[in-house]
């Protein structure tokens, strides 16, 4: 089991997230010692909670207006309808862009937000299969694999891939020196 103590991971999410894609990786990362902050786009969503695709309501820790991307070592973007909602949320795409040279993890539909942030061109990426054309149109090389790592970006396809996805995240975060960078 990897020791992620001292690693600060931002989880950017909105209502419509796939339940297990939010809860399971967050649970695993916290169990390994990472400080995980679940971030939603608005104060209203922070107060009301995150409504998942299956109808449960999950708690968030902060809104985008309360955090600074440069205070985190890595970013995780779960899937479901959340990434599509986030592409339209004020400040969300800029938050993702701030991680361009730091670890980013995206599951299922999460790469939609990477497309909007302009971070997939020339990258090998996996995702839910329906995103293949979108990712290729944005300049990515899409592959149908359980987990793909291309530099600082790790992607995975679906909830069944979560065990392999989180293992790769743990390996990456413990094998490289991850540093927060200062705001420009």
C-alpha cells in the first residue's frame, strides 16, 4: 500500500457525477494518507451537496472561489455528466489549465474537461468509448485500454477500471517528486 501522506489532491466535480467514480477513488486516496479536497463550482452546490447520477447526495469540501489551484499537487476529474457541466462553470476550465504541468487524473468522461482546457493535443488518452471522436478531433490519440499514462496525465475508461486506475495514481505519486508550483 502506497503512502501518499503530504500529497494534496483536488477533486473537481459537479452534480451529475457517477457515484462510484467520485466516492471510491477519494476513499482510496484518503486511506493512503492523501489530503483530498472535493471542490464544486459554486457556493450553492457546496451548501446543497453534489447530486450524483444515481440520486445520492455527496458532500463537497470547498467551492472554486475558496481554493487556489496552486495549493494542490494533483487534480482528479471523475466522470458521469459532471465534466460536461464543469466545462460551462465559471473558473473550472482555468482551474484545470493551472495543472497543465502537474499530475492530472481523469476517469470515464473526465477527459471532456481536458479537451476544453486544451490539454489533450498530442497525448495518448483513454476514456468512455463515446468520447473517442471528441478526443481525436481535439488532437489526442484515443486507445481502448484500462489505464493510460501519458506524461503527467493518467486516464481510465470506466468504474470497472478503478482498481487499476488508483494503483497507477499511487505508483505515479510515489515515484516522482510532485511539487506545487507558485501562481505566475
